[in-house]
C-alpha cells in the first residue's frame, strides 16, 4: 500500500490536474497486487484497462433499465433492445476480466514464479473442497474484488480532495496535526494513526458527507420481512425512509439508502456540511455514530473490503495532506458546476478536474524531494528521513 501511495504522490507532483486518474490508478494497483500479485507499472496496464472497460459498460444503476421492472421485455429481439446488446457485451467483458488474470496466476504457479496473492493462496490451499466448482469460485472472487474495491476507494478519495478544497479550515487543522505528531521529516505511517484523531474524523466525515454508494447494492427479497415495524413485502410495493423497492421478477429488488441514513439530521446535525468535529466527543456532546455502520452495507453481505478500504483511504489521505495543500482555484469553486454520476458508485464527473482544484506541493520541499527522488535511501545531509 505504502509504495503505491508513494507512486501516487509522485504522479500528483508531476501532473496535479490529473489527480482523479492518479487516485484511480493507485486504488486499482493496490487491489491488483493483493488479488493477483500483479504490479501495475504503467497507465496502460492491460488488466486495469480491461477492468475499466467492464466498469464503464456496467455503469448504469441496477434497476435503471426498463427490463428490470418489466421482465417480459427480455423476450424482445436484440436488434430492437439495446439493453440486450449491452448486457451481452458486459457479460463477455466480465468473463474476460475474471479469466485473464486468473490464468496468469495459474501459469505462474505452474512455473514456480508466483507472487503471493489472494488468488494464489486460495489455489494453493490443499484443504479446500475440490468439487469441480472450486476454481470457478476462486476466479469469481478474484474478479469481484477489483469491481467492488477500485472505484469505491478512488471515489472516496476524490470526495476527500473536494472537501479539502471547499473547507480550508479543516485542511489547515489536519496539516497542523500532521506537523505536530508526524513531523516534517517523514511521511505518515499506520503506527501514527492513533495520534491523529482529527485525520480519522476527516476520514469518517468523507464517507458520510458524499456517500460512495448512496443506494448500497441492491438485494432481492426471498421472503417477506419486517424492519422496525416496517413491512418489507415479497410481492407488494414497499417504500420507506431508508428503503426503496422495485419489483424484480416475482420478488422485490431492495435498495437500502445509505445516503438517507448518513444524512439523517437527527443523527448528523447540518448533514450537508463537512464537519469532522462531529466525530470527536466533547465534555458536553457524544461523538456522532461511525458512518461505517451504513456506508459499507449490512448483514451477511456487508462489504468484506471495509477494513482494507479504511486503511487504503487513510494512508492515501494522510500522505497527500502531509505533502500537498489543496487549494480552490482563483474565483472559488462553484458547487453548481460539480456533476455527479448516477451509477451504483456516485463519483464526481470530469467537469471539476479542470475547474475546481489546484494541488500545490507547497508544504515542505524536503518531503517533495523525498517522494520524488530519494525514496528508500538516506539523505546525504542527514539520517532522519
Ligand atoms: C470506500 C470504499 C468502499 C465502500 C463505500 C464500499 C461499499 C460497499 C457496499 C455498500 C457493499 C454492499 C454491501 C451489501 O450488500 O449490503 C459492498 C460490497 C462489497 N465490497 Fe465494498 N466498499 C468499499 C471498498 C471495497 C474494497 C476496497 C473492497 C475489496 C478490496 C471491497 C469489496 C467488496 C465486495 C467483494 C463486495 C461484495 C460482497 C458480497 O456481495 O457479498 N469493497 N461494498
């Protein structure tokens, strides 16, 4: 993680205007390494490009296509049903995305030169039940990690950058905390985390302020249920404060609104404001509940990457803040110019890249030099890096 964050810092230094590409690259590269032991060394990495293609074709919100609510439309021929052609293309791409890196790991295992990863460990595990579908399951697990983890992490970090540009006082306090507890001679590392409560509060507020997956991931009802006195049907309509449902074949597709929970004014005062202080307990007030309780879903299907996401976002945001300051462009940011995508993952679209932000490496020359040139070596003028 740490080495990919250093690449991120170098990239930000060289082309700050492309920050959203750099964040995506970092999130994807960390996941590729953990899942397949594959090091991403260029922006044109074939695995990342394939996964990105899958993401682009599957960008629509589940339930957005008419066929999701009127299932009989699936019998239309493909030439008058563009959704069918899109579905076929997405399917082919997603098979390829799971297949290609998986086969690479298998070949490396056979050749004895595998880099240890999630997929290689599962394949090497002799105790796994071998019932013929085991390799398929491993392949699918590998495939889902990139789709579920890369965009979400990059989106959270993009929201963080936006918040820092819009709330300079928050950024100033984070800089002060980093300067006091980490010092100017090195980058932050995980051992520093406990000493940086304000930064942890910024992370929580980032996940709350702009929910990354505002409607979570849809689920289907298999039977009727009840939530706090609210009936969740199998066959009838149901909608409520936090729940939206769409008929999905004979059952219902349920969307749990993370955003409604994370913006409930009874729980989070002035919910549209980016205010990390709400997560710091005072003598007179309790800290607000951790947004992780809603942002990562619920129950058996809760996000299995939540701790991993928390670590990657923390190390990236603390390092970015330690080296850079993020400033509004002259004339300020016009929030009305910020566009948000409407897919499963809600990310800031490209409008803002050119318009909204300057990332300035003005924090400390020594750190910039460290990141760019002297990584891993001792400085000739001292030992303390
Ligand atoms: C800010 C970052 C992230 C957010 C907000 C997020 C959010 C979510 C949500 C809301 C779900 C659906 C849970 C449910 O069905 O109730 C989910 C599922 C999932 N997430 Fe994440 N996630 C993040 C990062 C990651 C990362 C980094 C990984 C992997 C390394 C990951 C892997 C997964 C997987 C595999 C699932 C599917 C679980 C299943 O269907 O059983 N996520 N995530």
